[in-house]
């Protein structure tokens, strides 16, 4: 049974994340999408909201499950018998940080990281850029699944009102 984890903040999940999850699900027996709680990052959506959104947009993949974790990713992997982390690499700018993370994860608990190259259509995409564009009223419909679009717009508007 080849079980892998796709970790991330997913605040919110984008077509870039979804592409990696879908491709991983076609290769491995089970893909766990793990929403990692990052105490230093201010998030737009709660962990519960992010989990619900990911579940909604991954229902078409029967071997994808969604979970959350607060702590080291490798501890989650050990606790859940997951030997492999799958991550998307967008560009060379991702590489230094991702390499460092993969090496520390290997050193800490022997957990391997496999990188999948992001589809060129999504190579510029990140949750942060989606939030930035959306917060100024830009069209983000090509970046996040249609099911999430209204929720994203509403939350960004609420955020802008609270800040002003
Ligand atoms: O979507 P993101 O924010 O780029 O994802 C980064 C994430 C959550 C995968 C990464 O920060 C992570 O693994 N955090 C958990 C803490 C951890 O294990 N850090 C690595 C060793 S210091």
C-alpha cells in the first residue's frame, strides 16, 4: 500500500494544489492532504474551513483523504505510517527552501520527499498571490475551483472591511 502525504497551508486550496493532488492520486494508493497549522502565519480561513473546502473539491478522487496537523510534518508521517511526502515544485525559487525541508525531514525521521513539477499553467500560482489579487477585486476564477469562489470573495471583502 503506497500511502503519501501532500502537506500545505491550503489557505485556500488553488488549482495548483489540486493538480498535484490529482496527479499524486493517480500514482499512489492513498493520498492524505494534510492541512498544517502554522502558528506564525495569519490565515484567511480556519483549519476547519480549509479542510471542508479541500474535501468538497477532492470528492472525485476516492483515494484522497483530508486531515490536519499541528506540529512537525514528520511526526504526522510517523504516527500515520506515511513514508513519503509529495510536494509540487513551481520554479527554481521554490527549490532552496524545499530542498532544505526535504533534507531536514529525511534526517529527522527518514521520511522521503518526492517533488512533482507543477503544470506550467500553474507555475505562478500560490494561495498568497490569489489572496492579493482577490483582495483588490481582481478576477481569481482561473485560480481556485468554482465551488470556492464566492467563499473566497466574501472572506476577502470581510477582511478588507475589518482592516479599514
Ligand atoms: O503551503 P505551505 O505554507 O507552503 O506549506 C508549508 C508546510 C506547511 C508544508 C511546511 O511549513 C511544514 O511542513 N510545516 C510543518 C512544520 C515542519 O515540519 N517543518 C519542517 C521542519 S522545520
